[in-house]
């Protein structure tokens, strides 16, 4: 077989050579040890926590080492392509603070190693497929879908490994003139790798590949024996081929990707070998897991777990700093310890390493995220929280725009109890929850949610009338509470809870029941921050109006 001739026959339009591309994309001029990483999301319209988790690893590895991190759009699977998905990817990653140095952007490509969208790189893949064909390392395969299905049925019946390899790779034996005839007849074909692997040998003779994974240590797997498709009938590459060609030409040093790619690693290693290239360092991250209701660990699922989608966090209004902080706790086992020792440090200062990453499955836990978020939001000023909430509301809850009319009012609300030295309030978790939490400060959202305590319900009008009559907005906290105590005592309530406990028959209830009546009239809820402080923020007019409603 004249492979050179075959290559020309298949790819007459490819005039550039591999050397041309090597020259177009030279080795990067970076300091020793600098890492080059990339994120390669597929534009399916769904961007998930796994993407962000991987993006963090990429970003840290590159930026901690003075390297580069780029975004590549992996859109070779046209069946899954969704309009607008690239925008979603770019915007979501930007929202969560992922900074790319180059790659696809909303305003076109940035950087000298593009094009950064795989569907625009057809000629590049074809050039390298041509090279493999010309060296007898790849070949056109004319098997039809029916023939492949029949092969699978036969393999299943005879309990042999599935796939196109060895004797099943029937197009391997075609002569040049047979191929010419098929091409002339317009028969569709794919280009397959001509694998040198052989898994039919006795176990001890099977060649194994050994790869040093930066997260998992040494991987030891049987070599590839599949004649994997590298170019589809449309001339578009498969993931396998695009990965190898792109990560070589873009000079990626570290490939961070999900553990679901581990089984195809031997294919990639063989492709790198056949192309004469050095593979990158692989970093196969653990799957994201969660504990289900029964306490069993299972993979996060797109169907069952809305929290897998990054949209979930944006809709709910999680602050990106909280999500970042949380992701680092599941990325590196020593992060929490570091945070305790460095409570105010920027997370960029944390020395991230792949060695400290879990290999068995990273456990994702919304409750834990919420706890971390409380701490993270405590470190954010009321003014920044205001801006964050406003931006969130503009996008997701435009009907709330009025709560941003009075900046000083909302900032005071957001700041309640946050500056206590010993026990600062940690009420805020995410925007949706914060808005519910503070809704009673706004007349249109204010509603009575709880009932008056049974001990004082029948006296509620009397309590509230006395309260309003004696109300003086300039009272300090202790003058204010003395008045409540007095109102209670006059109506038959103990001035102290412990007096009521001792002699329950002598009283209707205690001062706490009286103040709860006032709290519910003002806030609609049994639980709230300090009533006096809230009144100071509500202002005299609103305070009087709310009490007055009950009379
Ligand atoms: N497009 C691939 C995916 O979305 C990327 C895998 C990789 O990073 O190599 O899973």
C-alpha cells in the first residue's frame, strides 16, 4: 500500500504540513516550571459544578506557577450543541471569578494559540490525520452502522471485547484500488487509528502503559487495542483526536479533566506516541458526590440534583466568594486548616497542590456550603453586600428593585448585629434567603407569619395600646425595656421569666410573652434580631403605624 498516495487521495485539500503548524504555534516563552492549563467545556447549555471545580484546579495551577490558563470551546459534538451556550459558559465562569489569560471570549479569540473553538480547526485535525495516514498509522474505514451493529452482536454472542480492533477492523485490509472505488462511489468513511495494541495475548504478555497522574499517582493500565475513530465521516475529529492535537499545539502542560476520561487514557497515550509527541501531565479529578437521604454516597446527577448546575447558585444568589471558598475546601483537604490559621488572607495565597486532592470522590454538601457562606459574607461590607444583592435582583428578581431605593436603610438592615465583637450575627447565606430574612423591613413584603404566644394572645390589644401610648422613639435600650416590663407587670405578667417559673399560678405569663407580642406586631415573626435596634432602623413613623394597625 502506498500510504503517501492514500493520504493525498483522502486529503487533497490539505496543503499545510505538520511542520507549518509546529512553527505557527511555537513552544511558549514562560519561566521554568510554569504550567499551561485549559478548560474545555462543551457548549451543551448546561454548565455544572464539575466544570467550575476543574476550572479552579486549572486556574490555581497556572496562576500559582506564572503560567497561562485558557478557554477552549469543545464543540465537536454537533448533536449536543445549544445556541447561546458559549455565552453561558463565559458569563458563568466570569461570575465565579475564573480568570482566563487567553482563549475564546465574548469579543472573539484572545491569544496566539487559537483558533480556540474546535469546530474552526477542521484543517488542523485533518492535517495531522493526513500525516498518520501517510505513515500507515491511520486508515479510512467504510464499515456501515449496520455492519458495526452486526459485529457487536457477534462479539457479544462469542463473549469477546466489543469494538473495532484486530480481525474486526475489516477496512484495514482494503487495497488502494478498493478504496479508490469506494471513494468514487461516494461511500462515507471515518478515519481510524491503526492501533498496535493487542489485548488478545495471554495476560502476562499484554503491554501496559504507566502514567504518572498528578492527582492519582502512578496509573498502570493495559494498552489500547481499539482502532478508535479519529475523524468522523464529516471530517470533524472525535474528542480523543482533538484533545491530543489541541493540547499539543496549544502547548498545554497539564490536562485537568474528570475521572470519566480515565478509561480512554490508553487511546490518548497511543495517539501521542503515534504522532511523536510528549503527552501532558494528566490530572484526573474525582467525581463530585453527595450523600443521599439514606446517607449513601452517590454521584451528583443532572436529573436529580439541581445544585449540580451553576445556574442554581446564581439564581439563589450565592456570593461567588462563598462558592470559591467552599470549592477550595473540597478541592484540598488542608484548606480548612489553613483558613483557621489565616482567617483574613485572600484565597489566592493558599498553596494549592494536586497531591492534596481527593481521588475517591469529592463530597459536595449544600449545608456545608451554607455554613461557609455565613462566614464569608460576614467578611463582606454592608455596602458591597448591597451592590451584590442589587445586581442579583436586577437579573433574577427585578420586582424587588424598590428595596434598593434607600441605600442607607438597606445597608443598616444588612449590618444588624454583624459588628458584635464576641458573637456576630451570621444571618446571611445567599441572596434569596437574605431577602426573605429581611422582608419585614419593607411594608409591601411585611406580613404576620407567626401567632401571638398563647399566654398573652388575649391581652394583645391591651399590650399594644399601652406600648403605643408610652412609645418614645428616643428611649435608649434600657428605658425601652423598662417600659415593657411595666406594661407587663400592670397586666399581670411576671417581670422576670424565673419568677413565672417559680410561681406559674400567680401570673398570666412573663415579660418575654409580652415582648413577643410586640415583636410579632412589628416584624410578623417570633424570631428576629433585637427589637429596639430594629425599631431604630424602621424609624418612628413605621414603628407606630405597625403597632397602630392592631388597635
Ligand atoms: N469537552 C470535554 C468535556 O466537556 C473536556 C474534557 C477535557 O477537559 O479534556 O468533558
